[in-house]
C-alpha cells in the first residue's frame, strides 16, 4: 500500500492535541480550586471526570471503529472535545466543568483507539515503530507546552492591558473576569474545530485491522478477565496512570501549599518540566531497551522514581521542586514496558488484551479521587503517599513478570521460554 505521509502528519498533530487537552489539568488544579473554593476531594473529581471516560469508552470504541470506520470516529472524538469545551466556556460552573471534562475525556478515549492502527497503515507497517516514537514525542511536546501556554494565557487575559493582541482581547471578553483560566477551554474549542475541518478534507486510508488489533468477542473478554495475569497487568496500567497523574496533577498545588511557590508561573513550569523530562526519558529508555532486559529497566526506573518522588514530598522547597520534576524522567519507560510485558505474556487475543489495558487508564481517575479524600481527612502530603503504593506495585511487576517473549537487545536476540 502507498504510504500517505500527509495522513501521518495529521495523526502526529492529533497526538499533540490529545496531550495538549489531557495534561493541562495539573497546571489548572490550583486555579480551579481557588475559583470554586474546592476541597481536595472535590478537586480530585476533575481528573476523575476526565479519566473515568477511558474506563467506559476504551473497549466500546474498538467495536465502534470496526463498524463505522476511522474517519467518522476521528470526527466524533474531536467533536466531543469541541462540544465539551464550548459547553464550559458558555456555562463556567463547577458541575458543568465536571460534565465537560467527561465529554472531552470520552472524545480523547475515542481518538486513542483510532490513531494507532491508522498510523500503522498510513506510515507503513515497516515504519510503525519509528512513527509510534514520533507520536510519543509529539505527545510529550504538547504536555510540556500546554502548562506554559496556560501561564501565558491566564496572566495576559487577567490583565488585558491596552495594546493587547486581538486574540487576548477576544478571550478576555468571553470568560469571567476572575476566572481567566477558562480561556484555555476556548482555546481547546478552537483547536478541536480547526482539526475537524482538516480531518474532513483529508482522504484517510481504510484500516484493515490485524488479528492483533481486533477487539474480539464478549466471550474472549470474559475469558481474559478470568486470567490472573491479565488482571495483574490491568492493575499495572491502573497504577501507572494513577502515579503519573498523582504527581503531575497535585504537584503545583503541593508546591503552593507547602512551599508558597506561585502556581501560575513556578507551579505551571514544574508541571511542564515534568512532562518534558518524561519525553527525554522516553528517548533514553529506547536506547536502554536495546541494551538491557525490560524488567531490569523497569526495576531501576521504578526505584529511582520512588527516590525522586520522596524528595518531592519530603524535601525543602528546591528539593521538592526538582524531585517532583525528576520523577517524570523515571516514569517515562513504565507505560510502554508494562504494555509490552503484558502482551508478551499471553499467546493470542492481543487486540482484546490491549482494550483491557487501556481501560486501566481509569486509574488516573480513581487514584486522584482517593488522594483528594485522604487529603481532606489529614493533609495533601499524606494523601499523596498513595503514589508510593502505585509505584510499589509497578516495581513488583519487574519481579513477577514472566513474558513468553523477552525484548530483543544487542546482546541477545528474541528469547522464548
């Protein structure tokens, strides 16, 4: 099949948009909490409303893809992001915000299901590993940029000084004066609408799903859920996203509460650096995976993530600031390694297994809600101790995982048991 690099570029932009909309919540947390006078439990409902959508949509979206095709599903996912954003800008109340986050999260879950098989077809199977890495780099770049954009938007929209750009003046006119952060969702709506327009004009190749990518039948899912190994890896993804969001979502608020650091500048910058270091760590991890066994890398990075997070949680202002950020570097390899170990631990039904693993992304919802609840009972520092439990579980995977196929390194080819 002829490779369509125009479509590849579109998919990479979609990766960017997904990350831009998803990973802004950590930077927004203090602003939202202040605007609505939220308790920590109520603040925990923000990521809960967003990430719980993955629990509902990851598997159904696979069935919808097979029935309606990739273009309709891409447009549907972007349309949900647009509608959710517009709804909140028009009605900026807390209940509407939670509803909007669920709608946007549903759209992002749908997009995640479409873009990987589409990338395989458009870029070529032989280039899939390379284009997938490009996708992750775009994802990381957006995660780094979005908190910085947030800082710029909230500071300029709040001031709206004479001589401000037409863009800033427009945003200032459509959001509440004391809630300049709402302008981010006007920006999200515009980006989503622009991408819808682009998608509708691009001819997409028809995806023929491989056996590995097909979602499978209800009976297959039932049999997989009865498999102890499948359940253990589900909780691996659950723990990973719980830890990732548990650090990135609460760090700005933590730095404000315990060290008095400004959340609109220093806190947002810390969140940006967390994601930037995660991107750099991912590149470094690719190199290490060619040298060492993936279980060993997971073990080392999990231990170092625990060290970095410990510094963030218990260190002084500077150690805390850089400890939280450094943990992003060490978290970087965990998601792909856990997924690869999981898929390499069963002999078939990998498409269905992937759907189950992606459902585990709901850990980003549940863990934050529990952290918020514990924080209200005791303190934010005690609530964030839950991240240690998630990181500990990930560390345990490096000991009990027994993949049928090990990762190929320069010192050994593929090994089978």
